[in-house]
């Protein structure tokens, strides 16, 4: 696993290569309170307020804050249940989409910070981006890596962008849920790419290699008889067209 300073560099490279509007977020599940950095903002202790987990992520990606969310800090029940910090009530299937959870009691909280300045090694990195940026990121991967990317498009995004990447070791494309839009200021064109910490180095290496679909070089132009790549020409020739 890369060192903390390496992850900080990856954060800078992701942000600059994809021209992201907000910083990729390093997220770590906390097994004990002693793992919380001294300078972390704890909403209830430091501000006498409560936040939803999506709001904590927004503070990290938009305002550059390191935020620690323990049970006392949460104001939305979903993250508490998804992260195994409380019991799921029997009635949950009547009002919630199904979602996986961590083992009950394994974690006491969750820590987030901008990846480029996080003082810890992340379990997962969350990057909010538009469709064009996501396409450039996905197409920078090798074809053999395609099965390592999954997607989920129903709530809760705070669960699917954290629990699934950590438990499966795969990257996930997740649609922000209504709470993210209403309460955490997630833009209408943003989608979440969640990548396990262990895979960030390879992801960044692929982006740096560039290629014909790199975000900065992939420009729009609409014209007939556009210049065809060689393999297009070869295929049309084989068809007699």
C-alpha cells in the first residue's frame, strides 16, 4: 500500500488531470476513536451541530476540511445503518431500497478529508465528476480491468459508494441520491466514482498515460466524413464499404 504522501500526490493528479471541480475525498472507516487526527472537525463536539454523511463528504471536497463522524454527529439514519454503527430495524424494507452493511459494531465512525492533504491512508476514495470526466477515467483503464468496475443507481449513495468498494475490492460508479442533491449541494451533473484505496495508484497511472480519450485532449467536433481511425478504415474495407 502506498504511503500517505503518495496518496496526497494521487489526489493532486486526479484533480488536475480530470479538471475536477472539487477534490477527491479520502475516506477511512474508524475502528476506534484514537484514529481521529487532532485537527479533525467533529460536528457535535466542535460546532454543536449534526450532519448527514453526505454533508460531511461535501465539507471535505468543497471546503477542504477533515471531518470525523461518530454516532453522535449523524443526522441521517442511513449511513449509521450501512456502516454497522446501529441495528437495522425490521421495518426498513418498507421504506428503503435494499443495501449491504458492515458488520455491526466493527466501526465507531468515519473519517473524510481531501485526498491531496489527508493525513491517513484511505480505505476508499470518492471522486465526484461529470459524465465526460467519468468516461475519460473509465476509458483510461485496460480492457482487462473492466470487470473490476460495478455500478449502482438507487439509494443510498452513502452506502454503495463506501460499503461495496471496501467489501468487494472493486470500483463503483454510484448515482448520488436525493439527499446528496437536497442537503449536500451535489450538482445535477455529478456522479460518484468510488475506488478502493489499494487501486488508486493504478488508476492514476492509467490516467497519466493519456491516450485518445484523455479528458483534456478529447474535444468535440461535428462534421461529416470525419477522419477515421485506422481500424475503422480496415473494417469498412473488409465489408466492401
